[in-house]
C-alpha cells in the first residue's frame, strides 16, 4: 500500500499551511504595533486578507493565536541556540549564535517587538507559559557557558550577564529599527551594513570573554 497522500489531501494541507502562515504574520504585525488588548480578530483577518471565520477556524480564540505567535518566535530563538549543543568551541558557538540572532532581528523585527511588549508589561497574557519555556532553555545554555568558564576557555563572567548582553545587543536591531533608520539617513541598513554590524557585535563580545 502506498503511503503517498491523495492529491486532494495534499492540496488542503497546503492551503491550511498557507492560511495559517498568513494569519500568524498578520497577527504578529498587529500585536507588535497595538498589543494584545488593542488588536481585534477582525483586524487580523483584514490584514491577512481572509474572512474572520477563517481565523476562528484555525485559532479558536485571540489568545490561542497570540500564544501560537509567541511560541513560534521562541522556537525560532531556541533553534538559534542549538549550536550550544552541537559544538564545544566557544568562539564558534558565540559567532554562530550572535549571527543567527542578528539575522532574526533583521528579518523578523515585529516578532521581537511583540515579545518585548509582552515581557515589558510583565507577561499579562502568556507569563506562565513564557516562564516555563524560557527557564528550561536558559538553564541549558547557562550550563554550557559555565562549563567553558570551568575549563578556562572564557573569562569568568556571569553566564546570565553574558546572555543578557547578547540578547540586548542583537535584539536592539529589531526593537529599535526605527531609531537605526533615523541614524542611517532615514534608510534601512543595506546588506553590507548588516554584515558589518554582525561582525562588529561578534568581535566586541568575543574580545570581552575569550581568554
């Protein structure tokens, strides 16, 4: 018996995936601009170019959609951090992680802003879920950094302080992209400028922690 999906099933799956991504992208943009309470399901549907009923078909409530968007953002950042498990070389890991975080900030700034808004407000909608997911992931990364310190591979700094600095610096390029444009003659950073920023941030952080 063939395991191939029927054409109709494949087509429906493709439509579902496309609609879901449209809704998530629209919700991410609006939540980052207006917050959870300031955004309506109708606005999300309008931004996605779909009927409101379609949004409710894929996401039962606005909070369900909000949760999915935040989880999608977090999963992207967790994927960036997988390098901490794949390599024991601090320079390779930190360069890769900083680059991935910077590229996320350049390509998905609204997601970072949405996350920042939820966290700055004290997690009013998804605080418990964020805490549960973030603490476990953070502990894994901190353990790797502490191992480097114990082995004398990097300076004896607070692992959490190091992560905080990396997050603050890399996410600045998303959360403050408007300010960056102002200081760049009202223009978005070019590919060359983005690459220069990645190299500069990597060099300064590595210079501060490598032995």
